[in-house]
C-alpha cells in the first residue's frame, strides 16, 4: 500500500499506521486506530486527509491540542443527569452517574457530540496522540482550591489528587518533553508547555501566560516537610493574572503533580471519586464551558446550589469577555428541558430521540 503525502510534505508508509483501536484497560494503554482517528479529527475540526499520515512533531501536537480545546466542551452534565427524557424533571446536583471512560467515552464524544472533564478528555486525547506515535504519560494532579486567586491573599491549599493531565514526547523530540492538558476548562494553556523548570508559554487567551515550576515539595507544605517528606519532586503549573485598575499582577498555581505515570485502573478510581464523592468538585456544581476559536471568548453554563432567579433554581449562561452592548448573561431554569435546549444550541450536544442517557 502506497504512502500518502501529509500537509507538511512528509510521506509516511501507511502500512506502519495503527489500524485498530485498543481501549485502555488494566493491561494496556489506549490508542485509537485509523478510522477512529479520522472521526476524532473531524470532531475537532481538522481534515483527516491532511492529518492522518503526519509524523509526530511539536507543530502537530500544538495543532491537535488547540483544536481539541476549541471544539470540545468541558462539562460535568453526566454527573447530574442520568435520564434526559423528562423535560420537566428538576436537575439535582450529583443525581447522575459516573462519567464513562474507554469506548463509552469515545462514543459519547463522537456520536453524541458531548464533552466531559479531565479523566474523560485527557484519556481520549492520549489515545489520539498515540496513533501518531507520540509517547504519552498520563499523570495525576492536585488542583489548587483557590484557582485564579492571589496566593499571597488567600494562601495555598490543594485538593486531593483528582485531575488527569499528560506529559508527551516522541522519538525525534531530541529529549524534550511537553506538558499538555485538554481537560481543565478555564485557566489552561492552549499550547504545550516545555517540560523543564521555569518554562513559560503565552496562550492566546485572557491571562494566557503559564509557567511550569519544579519544587522538591507540594507548594504550601514547606513547614511540615520534616513530618511527611515527599521523595518525588512536584511540578506545578502557574498562571499569571494580569493587573487591573484595582488589582496588581500576580501568579497563581493551577495544579501540581509528580512525574509518575498513572495506570488506567487508578484513573478509574479517581474518576469514580470525582463523579460520586459528596465533597468532589464536580458533584457540587454543574458546568458546561467552551472556548470560541473565532473570537477567543468563552461561553459558560454554570450552577451551584443557592443560585436563584425570581425564586427559582437557575443556572447562569454567559460569555466572557463581553462585547459592548451584550446582555450580562441569561438565567436558565434547572430543569432537564431548558438545560437540554441550551446544551444543544450553545454547545452542540446531540440528544437522539430514542436515546435518553449520557
């Protein structure tokens, strides 16, 4: 079988392409086959004919990461809604089910045109990258409780380990590795971050400067390291928040992790915690958010208990930054019908007539 020309002019013998999808399990990592990669590329707005035979490179990694973040919403709807058929049903936080991984996640992404959160999105992204012969370590991180806020004012406190991200390299990368994350929502870089202490990148989004910092311990735990020594160094992604008329510029940590590959079964445990535990982040708020490629603006549907409008439990739909004259958001009744309509029209979700689930 002859090779095909790629977008950058290189040729790859298609007999070396990975033809068959393997889904992650206890004994193997996930890697998509050619047909599924074609579907994935279409889902993120890229032409399969131009991408299927490309070799791994920083340029390809950057294009795939940005396309993913512009195309697929970050959302927690599965955790709160199990059945989408009763339009009058009230949505209760935590009333859904465990977010699917593996084949069910891929079907949800492609057939239902939905999104997910970190374990769903980054595990799928890792399987996509492996088709192109990127090497991917899936790692687990602790998220800062006060993401986006000045640590000099609010201090530092990290949540339990409950976030997945990726460290990537390839044969011709010259020993350079890159940090990638397509599953955090806001406060994340659209471009890969070189994996070395102090590496800084500029992402084309508001407050888009990110830095990777290595320390011998989790930030904020210096005072008790003698009690609980951490033998593995920590890597922390910091985000620069620009000064405003009323606030100074500052750096805030997003999340911190050790460079240690986490297997699929361990990620399943973390995903189950994130979908079910009473104190887990995603159990306690409803979110769907997507970044717009054309404008760089972000549309978000968000609800937390206590949010009301005219006496009814309501989520807020808004886009930031606003254009002059834009309304300051809309209030959406927290019932299946109104929320489903917003998810369909604003975020591209599909709700097939004969299918009620996630």
